[in-house]
């Protein structure tokens, strides 16, 4: 009887580990340069292997991994689990096949993150790309292609993009709701501080001076 685990696998470019600064606990941070390698979170390593070392163990996928031909993955590193509120999921990461569908411009389910040496270079990068890229590759309408542009969104602004096309990939929220909740939290703290001050005043000891009268 076969036994196993159902785990999510995400394929990416090998550079993703450095773009997002994965906290590697054990193993080689550059292991994804090898297509047969994978990195797994610490929680999964403990679930699969307990106290035994995970690096060097082989995982076999019973089904095809999208964008990847290899189904046997050697664990090359173990990383610290991500917090719940991050865009990256705590899953198995492995490199997609080099050049996978590289000439297919109709795919819309890839996420691209670009790490700049200087955030102030954002406009220069956008202008350079928009003036050199042939947008007719992604649009059948030549007139529409003339109006297309690539725009970079700072990582800190993604959460409030309100992009509901794929909530599993893009976690988003409402800025007004967040501000309202923050205001309510501050109001509660303010009211609590007033009540604490009044309560402390009510319990303050009083000194009574005895006056002797003849």
C-alpha cells in the first residue's frame, strides 16, 4: 500500500531564492541552479523525516509538475517557514525547465519579480523595456500594441492592488478597511488609557492631617 504526502510544489527561476532572501537553515542556497534539486520548508522537513537530515533525500512526484519534466527531486536545502502574511507560500520550490515555453507570449499565470540595485531606477527600467520590447508579440491588434506598456509595482504596494484575478497568488486587501481598523484600534487604546487614569485616581491614597483642638 502506497503512502505519501500531498504537498504543493512551486516552480520558479533559481534567482528567486536570492530575490526574496530565503533564510536557508541547511544546504546550498544555489542548489536550484540544478534542475533536479528542490528546497523545502523546515516544517515539511520535520513532517517527512523527523529529526533525520533532509538534505540529500529524494522526493518523487506521483504526478507531473507543471513547467518541469523531472519528477524526482533531490532536496538541496531547507529554509525557514515564511510568515502567514507574506506573498510567498511555504511550499516546495524547484526550478522550472530552462526555456520552458519561452516563445509563448499568451501565458498569463507567471509572476515576475525584479530586484533593482536602486529603487529610483524604476522609471529607467520601465522606459528601457517599453522602448525596446515588441508588444505585437502579446497582442494581435497592432494599434492596441502601440498603447501597451510594462509597469513595475513596488512590492510594498502589491497588497492594495485589489487584484482579484488570482487570489491564491496575489494576496490583496482594502486600504480603507485597513485604515478604519487601525483607527478603531487607536481609539480603543485611547479610551483604555483614560479609563486607567480615572481608575488610578479613584484608588489614590489620601492623607488626613489630624488637627488637635483645645
